[in-house]
C-alpha cells in the first residue's frame, strides 16, 4: 500500500514480528495520550460514570477511525512470545486507563480496572468495526457502554465500602 519495495521495509525491521511490535507500540502510545487527556478533563470529578465511559469510548473510537483498526492487537494475545518487551507497554496502557478511573474512584483494584478496560475496549470495537456497520450497530455499542457504566458504578461502590471498612477497623 505504501508503494515501497518490501526489501526497504526489512532494512528497518528484521521480521514481521518486529513490524507488529512497532505497530503495537505506536498504538499503545497513541491510546495512552487519549486516556491521559480524559484524565486531565477539568470536569472529570463532576461527570457521571456514563459520561466518563462516553469520553473513553469516544476517544478510543476517534483514535481508531483516524489510525485504523486494532486487529493486530489480538496477535499479542494469541502468540505473546515474540512480543515480550512490548507487553510491558500493555501495563502502561492499563495504567493510563486505570489512572482515569482512579481519579474518580481511588480504591478500584487492578482486576476491576482490567474488567472495565475490557468492557470499554469492546464498546469501542463495536463502534468502529465494519462488521457492526449495519442497522442496530449503534445500539450494540450503547449496550456495551451501559455495561461498562454499570460495572464501574457497582465496582466503585464496592471499593468505597471496602475502604470504609478498612478505615473503621
């Protein structure tokens, strides 16, 4: 697509795994910037969880529309061995996402952040995946966003109650 000889590409990358790793690194860096922008939103503390989820999903969808699909991310889940060094970037991505959530609810656990991340990821995927570009796809994305919102509301309430019990003890 780029109109360059394939040999030129391999001057910079020794193999396909290195190319995929570079793409993954760019994607994670870009999404980290999106999440950091949401975290710095001046009204974040005043927004409902539904509005926070809408900002996260909307930012993710916009990034994907501008930069293309993220299907190659699944490669790291199926065959993580060649991507060991890059997998540390996943921690940065989860951390950046978690920072947004913990601005609102500091007591969320890492597991709760991962679940919220996956629900948000699913909503963004449904919002841009061409397989869903048919009648009703918007409703699927909205349902996934509602699931993420309900999960965060419940998780934050549970985390807050646990923190209160720890403080009382």
